C-alpha cells in the first residue's frame, strides 16, 4: 500500500487529501506525541475520511485516538470533516472566534448580496457566486470549536506551539509556530501561488474586512520569522522571507496596474476585474477576482490615492 503520509521531524506527519476544488489536494498534519493532534482535516467527503483513516493506521492509530483537532481557518478543505472526526474520537476542536459564522455554516449571503448590489454587479453574476457558496456547503459540517487566541501556547507533549492570528485569507486564520521553527501555516504562505485575500466580514460589526491589508500585515510578520513552513497546499517552504517578500512584491505590481487603469478615468469593480483578469472572469472565477481587485482598491484608499464615487453604484477614481 502506498504511504499515506510524509514525515517531518520525529512527531509530525503530513497527510495529503484530494479535494474537489480547483486548488487541488489539501494537507492535514498529524502530530503523534503524548497527544494525537490533527491540524486541519480535509473536507466532508468519504474519500477525505478514508485518507485520514489510512494515514492514522500507518502510525498504529485509529480515528478514536485523536485527542485534539486544531483548525487554521473555516474553509471546507481545512475544517469540513472536523465534526465527523471529533464525534468518533471524542476529540476537542480548537479554532479562532472570528471564524464562528463560517464554522457554524452561516455563509453571510445577505452581506455579500448587499456588497455586490452596491457595486452594480449584474444579477446573473451575483447568482452564480451565491450558487458557488451554496455548492461548498455539502463539503462541511458545522462545528463549535473551543476558541483560542493570538499568543496562546498549545502543547502536544514534547512539542510546543504558539498560536499566531494571521487574518487576510480568512478573518480568523491561524498558524501554529513550533518553538524549534516549524510553522504549520494553513493558507498563509503558499509557494506556487499567491494566497487570495478573500472578501469576508467581521463577525462583531458585520463590516467588510480590508482583507488584503490584513493579509499583507500577516505576510510581513511571517517574513520576519526564521524556520520553515508546512503549508496547506503545495511544497514545503524553507526560505520563508524570500517567498513572502515575493508575494508582497507581486501585490505592488498589481496595485500599479490598477492605478494605471484608473488614470484613464473612473472605473467600477466589475470594469477593473474584466480588464485585469479577463480569462479568469470568463472562466467564472468572479469571486476570487473581485476579492483581489477590491483588495487593491482598499490599499489605494488607505494610501489616499484612490477614492469612491457614489452615483447609483460605486466607481473608483484617482
């Protein structure tokens, strides 16, 4: 039988879980120590459950041996089957409170609709995005984690981890930094692609987060760390600072392109998206594109270089 996991150090094993999503496989990390801990766990789907079962069996374990499940964020490929695993194991689930709505299965439909209405997004485009949100729900079961906060210390026994809140990709995104320099990073830093700072909303205020600005702050924190990143997707990252700085530089290049387009006159979110990412828009990746473009607009407004024009629907100008 093919090995289901790859080992990092004495206690950490990576489990590769196939997904139905465009991002491809997701990684869960098994810590086999005085406690048995899973960090992220894959979507709610039979093949994902089987992959975890097989990986545990390789280590002489079963699902019932899991003591805790630590969640980096509330996207289906990372938390979707946590409830099923925890129910079978009697395990404790840990996550960040800013993800409460998503963990509970609430997709903020009304807030998204209100936001896109204010930007004059056509009805058929809005409908498609809502259908995508609804489609994702089949791959997750609601959970009610025990909340953990930035700066907390978690232990699996011999290994000690610091909880770091790294918002941007998700409002309550966390990474777990082991004291000897191994950082289990969720979607904070991926080597092969720049993580999308998705449109999301603060659960306390209902206001839209300025996700890209949050994400850049999180990347800048990570760029100052020593060690290595075990990501949620893609390859193991040894040169943290170089990869993080590369992604930050890519943001700057894209921001300059937004400014160049606005130099020609005011444009809407939709106009900018179609001009910057015509292929992705045609393929239906509208939510990802809107999220990225909105991030650059937030950045420009933060810098005082871009401002809103409110005439019916919002447009942006220099």
